[in-house]
């Protein structure tokens, strides 16, 4: 089962290689401190990611970890809008905004953002879906039942993504502009690493949606269950997990480590498109 779709000028599916999405982190509360930037250095960081092979950028101003310190929506907006002031019109790739709040999303879309990456799948803020639809924007929807990332097991992940797509279409979001995220990571206390490894192992099941699938595993804590290393030392394990998921059908790898991931994508593409030799 194959499909091809163009979102924000980028082509996904078919015989096209996975895209690399660079993470621009504006949140000092993040679990991975080395990734944090501020508005004064974000343009330089963004351009380096693009030079290293990123074809998309994802900007987050609030840590999405359930265990991180919370900030106000106003603080999130201040961080995002300052960054977008530096980036808008100065970079050549689509900008995704990692937020669950409609005010932040609306302001970002009005300031040049192209995609809203909502880990709550439009559930945290009732206005979010309308904001995305009214702007005819692209949306990344993560597997969520009640709270972000709570589905346990592949069946629950598939069901929640199916429900997310149906809901998004009902409120006017263009299905040709939806990207799906299977919610890999330790999002809830009940979600152990085994669930995530199983999802990666069966990643090809997401082909049924005929939509781009996001691989978001970069330096996440579920990897610690096997490598027993802090986030600063989880690049290699991240690359392995992301490469397997991408080989099995993932279309976008969201990463802190753009250059290394871009190299991995080249190898994945070469292997998948290798002609048979007798």
C-alpha cells in the first residue's frame, strides 16, 4: 500500500526518502538541556540544521514531558513569537510549532508558521481545531485518548489515531494536510518501554492510514531502559530506533541530531531502493 502527498511543499510517501525535522527547543525546562536555544541564537541554529539536512523545523517553547515544570501560555507565546520574529522570512523550510494551545498556535500561524504539532490531538484546547482549519494549516496529531500519549499497545495507538483523523476532518482540517505521530515515549506512568519497542517493531502497520507518519524518538527516556544512559548519551540509540521505524514506513524523523540523522536517512533510502541482484 503506497501513497504520495505534498504538504507545505514537501513530498511524502511513494519512493521518496524520509524527511528530517530538526528540533529547535526554546524551553529551559526540557529533559535535554543541551538542546535549548533562545531567540538570539535561534536563526543561527536553524540555518545550521538546514545546512546539515533538515527539511522541516519543529519549534517548542514548552517542555512536553509530563514531569517538567509548567509555564504559562503567555510565557510560551513570548518565547515562540520572539523566535518567529527572527526566523520568519529568513529560512527556506516549513516551520512546525509544538503547542497544545490555540492562542499560541494562532499567533504563530499569523507570524509565519506552517504546521501545528499538537501532542493532545486537539483535545487540550477546544479552539485548536478551528484555528488550524481557519488557517488551512497542516497538523501533526499524536495518539491520545484522554491525555497526551496515553494509549497502551498498538491496537490502542491505531484506534486513537483513527479517531484523531475523523475528528480533524469533521471540524474542517484538510486530511491531505495531516501528519500522524504514534506517541512513542514515556508519556504516562503506565506506559513502559516495552510498549514503545513493540510499536517500533510493527511500524509498518501505520501504512493503512496513507498519511505521513512522524518518528519522534530522539533521546527519549524509553531508550534508557536498555542503554542505561542519560539524554546527553542517547544519540546512537536514538538513531537506531528512528532508522528501524523509518525503514518500516516512517516519513519524518524528528531529531535533535540533524547531521547524523540525515546520514542515516541516506542509508535507509539506499537500502530500501536497492535493486535485486541475482
